[in-house]
C-alpha cells in the first residue's frame, strides 16, 4: 500500500472548508430524540443474533483542572468525592446494559476516556473493573485491546502498575506541547519529566502500546517551537502519535473563551506546522494512517489498513470493526446493530435516568439501508484510501455508477485536481488527496446540506 502523502498548498487552500470527521455516519448532528432507551433495548437484544464481540467505552468526565483548548464533555473540580456518586450510577448502568447482551459475546475492546480517567481513586478503579467483569465477559489472556487515556499529571506512584494488573495493555498520553509558554497559555502545565516517567512505567509494566497526543494551532506555537516538541517526543519513540488540529470555537466551548485569539498562529503558520510534522514523522519511520494519526510500520493500525480491516468510530481508528460498541457514562455514544445511541449529557440528567431504573439513552438514529451503504463507502475511503466498486456492488446488490451517479459527477473535479483516480473499477485516493480525505468523503454524505449540519463542523485542515 502506498502510504505517501503529498502536501499541495494550492489544493489545500481550495478545499479548506468545514466538514465532518466521520467518526460516525450519519454524524451526531443527525441524532434524534425519537430514538430513545426503548428503541435501544429493542435493537440491542436483536443484535445478539450476530454473536459478534463487544466493545465497551466508559466516559469518566472529571478533571482536576480545565485545559482551555478542551472541547470534551468534562467536569472540572478539586472535589474527588464527586466521582463516587457518578461511578455508582455507572455500576448500575453496567448491570442494566449487561441484561441486554448474551454472556457468550466477549469484550475484545475496552476503553476508559474522559475527562481524566485516572481522576478516580485506585479503589474506585478496582471496583469499576470488578463490576465490569461481573457484568460482561472480559478476556483474561491479554489478547484484547484494553486502553486508557492518561494525563501524566494524574498518574502518580503505582497507578500504572495497578492499571496493568486490572488488564489494561494500551495507553494514550496527553501532552499537547512541551513549550512552557504554550502550556501556560492553555492552562496545562506538564513537565517533560512527568510524561517520560509515565511512559517508562508503562513499558516496564508490559503495556503493549503507547501513544502520545499532541495539538497544533495552540497559542504561541510556531514552526520552530513545535518542531522542538516533536524532536523531544521522537527521542522516546512512542508506538503511535496523534497530532490534532486545534479548532478555535469559543462560541461552542466555554473554556476556549480564555484563549487569546490574537496569540494563535496564523493560518499559514498552521499549515507550515502540519507539513513539517508529516515530513518529520515520515522521516522518522512513522506511517501516516490518516486523520491526525501516525503509527510505526508494524503497528496493528497500519496492518489493519493494509489488509482492509481498519475501522473508524468515536475513539478514532480501530482494529475492531466487528464489535458492537456500548457507551457507558454521561454523554457516551454507542454503536449497536444498525444504530447509534447517546446518553444524557449532564450529570443531573444522567443520574435522574439511572436512578429511575432506565438507561440514559436520550437520542440516536436507526440507520436506513441508504445510510448503511453510504457509511460503507465512507469507511472504505477514510480508512483504506481505496474502494473497489465491484465489492460495494456485491455487498449491497446495487449498480454503483447508477446509485451514485450525482456523486461520481461531483468527484470529477477532484479527479482533475489529482486528489483521486477513478479507473478500472476502483476509486483510489492519491497522495495529494490524503490530507483532504474528509472532502472526498463529503461527496457521499447525503445530509451535509441539511439545516442541522450548518455550522456544526470544524475546518478540514
């Protein structure tokens, strides 16, 4: 597979519009409240006929301090006792969810996200994992992908050792930037030493994979300063890197209002940082998987991309396309059967639902046949950068060129611009089209011009 990525500034400028990241299709803006917990129960129970494995996502929303760039659903508090009430509801939600799924369906993927999952105490971590094992069938041979997001400032003492004992074997470390001036501007003061201690502890305890998260486009960042951060990261040789584009949307995310927009790097500087990042990481031997993600050539993500099994969901790229995903905790999104379901966003609403003996699902969408076809097409393109028309026709019993006649006509401009090729029954994303994969996928999104979609997405670059 050709993993090369070509940076064409003129084309990036031409196609630099807003658009979805396609962690789902349809995207969350299409979720409706007529999809409720009753509909979710019906679909969940029907899904048992597939016998497919399960994936569990736990949202732990608490943070000790708020990072000004953050767009996550979180609760910033110094009061660690708040976690107890939340976790008691998650335990109850686990019990209710487990009643819907057959015990024979093994959990091959599990993820704790946030917020800051390690905000909770060691005893609370043990209790949550014990309750999970009581309710669902977890793997005990370390063959599953059990991952956790780590803020190195919240992983003291023997935290990493405990997480390994609980069954976690992958972790992602939030760093964002090592530059002190940048850290101060976004209220995330974190030393390189703190980060490296956690990374080394993970390796010492036998974690199979470590990933580091960075953000470009933050206040005071420059080409030189971010290059220096990358050099320091490359010294520790992580298995994966995620390098996210900061989207400044203070009207939607309150913490971002504390960022001085005048201190953000100008658009051209951001593009220079992106190009330098791709070049530097490629020179260091990393593969650009796509959509901000880089991995070593022998990583499972790269192998899955090469053999056609890579998938994309709300946690990003995944190697577990065959799983039904169960979302647990406030604001979590699940993907079970032909549907997406989201839990109540606020703690009060989430608590009220669980205390009433009901699942916290308050909106979602049941996919139509057209949704499923378009999701398949978008997934093939955004994960593998290629699509064999005959394979889609065989899977869905359609005439691709007839079904997508308008879409293929719109794609002709991208063919002329060298983003894609359409020949010999195959759509291939070319090196200069990889950074603009969202634009390519958008041509197959039937909802993109809907009222709900307007103003809902960030810039593609």
